[in-house]
C-alpha cells in the first residue's frame, strides 16, 4: 500500500513533524518520490511502529537507532541489552 506523509501519520498515530524528525535522524528511510510527492509504503509503517514500540518501552532514540542498525537477530538483541 502507498501512503502520503499525512496518511502514514494517521496509520501510525505519529505526527508529520515526528516522521520528518525520524527521517532527519536516519531512523526512518526517506520515501520515494513520484514527481513532487513523497510516497511511503508498508515498510515505513512497520519501521515507524517498531520505533514507537521501542520508544514506549523506554529506549532512547540513540538506542533505537543502534537496534535498527543491528537488524534482526542476535546482534539486535545485544544492542537492546547494551
């Protein structure tokens, strides 16, 4: 499915400012562009939901970035424990 930034915000409960802030930090990948329009997809929704879940569990954005960079698996688990 494809989303505008507003639709992505509605789908995840995040504000447009938060989405753009996460992009600036590198937590959320940049959208693809169709002309002048930014287009997000389900991978963005999943990533944003993961960021929100980790944030709600008390992890800092720096820790979340380390977890996301580690990917899934044992190295991700080690990043969470660190």
